[in-house]
């Protein structure tokens, strides 16, 4: 397939994912005043710790079989698809039973934790939602995938507002809203894909299970290590600084999601295109063009998002969460380096070299934990933010070197230097400038963003206008 067609498909996928993700992010920002006014920083810190722990445990429970299903469904025959889906479904069902037994054992023997049933429902509903989303993407129903994300977000945030404002439920209301929204999102996806013909007890296959495990098994420690890079700071903060500090840090992290919205959108479209272009003669050119577009979008986005955050934080957050503005530049850089690293990490999936992802992630995890623990008493919440940014940056550099033979990407160094220079200036204005200067900074940043991304923006506009 030509580079033009590949880029055209990537642009189309990006548009679909962008619409769904943008709507979700807007709704998430709008509910922040309700959350920060209704929950104390310690309560939100505990809630965030629950969500973080779910992110840690889920890959272990599922053994990353859902990721394996997603990769093996591409270019597979109808019979192979049936074997894959049936085998993964049976495995996940057993995994949920084991999880239920473990959680009951922990609750009645070792320790008592709050909201056991709601936490379990969050685990199960999030697994089913992820499973259904992957199936829909395998069938190239990207529009339905995007709609499911919007449905999930609208239901979740509406129920969170209802439980917080009307029923005064607190954390248990937040957890209930999550479980219900995942369930409704899954039901919608089940209407989009005829899953019943894909599942059969007779189609459960040992050889398929073995092949899936060989692919997915290295992803388990990689996911755990990735969690250590991206989320272990929540435990470090809670241990050394308390749940209050974790609540402030977690809400501050919500603003970096304004930029990771671009990451999520692009990554979803990129994964599919990268797999399809694996055997193309022009794949190196396509990979290079794609990364440079991605880099310009993210670093250009930093110039817009940073001053925007400084302006809107006083409008959205209650006083107890206001200090979170201090950490946003580092959190945004961490999100950018994470995106670059994930871009290269997709190559491990494309070329089925999942073991290579593990070593780089372990190194990054160690760096993150060492920096976070080593500096948290000296510089407070700056330590985990700095640890995350540094660890993702180093991981990106290592992956560039590690994949240099099969994933040949030529970085546009000139654009990188220019955008980083403007980024430094924007960061100085962020810390020392008032609202007026932030407005000027955002205007200049928007101009630079449009200039460096004009080709990609024109491609997107042409697709939309059609």
C-alpha cells in the first residue's frame, strides 16, 4: 500500500477518534468544579488510589489476553477469529472468578478495605468494556468505538454529578458511576458487533491459547512496569505526603489530559495503520512522516494548553486544589515523552517483539521510583512529576536505539529544537506571567501550532469537508 493511502487512512482514523475523545475530555473538564467542591482532597486521593490499583491488577488478571486478541484478529481467517475470541472469552471468565476469590480472601482474612463490591464491579465492568472496544476496533468499526467512549463518559460524569450533588454518596457514588457507565458502554458495543457467532465452546483451542500466551505473557510484566512508570507516584505521594497531597496531584494530572487527548486519538489510529503497513515497502517513510506529525502536534499543543491551564484553573477548582497549577509544565512534558515512547513501543507489537518492550519499561520504572522516593521529601510533589517525565524521556531514547534496525524513523530535529525553544519561553511565562501574558502566550502558541502543522491540518479539513 502506498504511503499516501496509508496516511489518508491514518487521517481518517484520527478524525473519528478525535471527535469522540474531544467530547469526552470536554465533559471531564466541566465536571471538575463539582468533584473538587464535593470531595475533600483526601477523599479524592483515596478514590484515585483505587482507580490506580485497578490499572495495576487488571493486566495481571487478564494476562493481557485482550491485547493479544486485538493483534491476532487482524488479517485472520473467520475460523481463526472464532478460535481467538472463544479462547480469550473463556480465559477472561476464569480470570474474573479467580479475582472474585482473591478479593473475598483478602477482605475476610488479611485486611479490610472499603467498598469491596463496588471495586470488584469496577474491575469486571472495565475489563468487559475494554474487551468489547477491542473487538469493535478489530472489525474496523472506528465510529462505533468513538461513540462508545462518548457514551461511557457522558453516563459516568452524569452519574457522578448525581451521586455527589443529590445523594451525597462521595467515593462510593464515584465508583458506582464508573461501573454503570462501563456496563452501558459495553451493551452499546454489543449491538454493534455480532459477538455470538464468534463464541463457541467447541472453538476454544489449546494451541491458540498457547500462541496467545506466548505473545501476551511478556506484556504482563511490561504492563506492571509501565504502571510503575505512569502511576506508582500515587503510592509514593500517599505514603510520604498523605492522601490530601495525592488528591491535589491527581486533579493536577487531569489538566495534562488536555494534551494526552491528542496522544490517545493519534495512538489508536496509529496502532491499526502500523500493523497494516508492516510489510509495505514504504513503511519507513510512513513511520517517519507519522512520528514527525505526532511530535509537532504534541509539542505545538504544549504551547497552547499550558497557558490555557493557568487561565482556567482558578475557574474550575476549589481553593484546596489550586496549588496543583505548579506541577502542570512537568506533567505535560511527562505526557509528551510518554506519547513518544508509546509510539516506538507500538513497534514491539507490530513486529511481535513484546519482550523488547519489557526491558525498556523496567528501566524507566526503576528511574521513576528512585527519583520519586529520593526527592519527595526535598521538593514535594515536584519529585513524582519530575520522576515521571525523566523516566519516559529516557525510555524513549532507549527504544529509539533498540529499534533502530527494524523501525527506521528520522526525527525532524530542526522542528524539535524550534518547538522546544518556544516551549521553554512558554514555561517561563506560565510561572511568572499573569492572565494577560497567558493570553498572549496562548495566541502565539496557537499561531505556531497552525504553522508547523498546516499540512496535517489541511489534510484533516479536506476529509471533514468531504
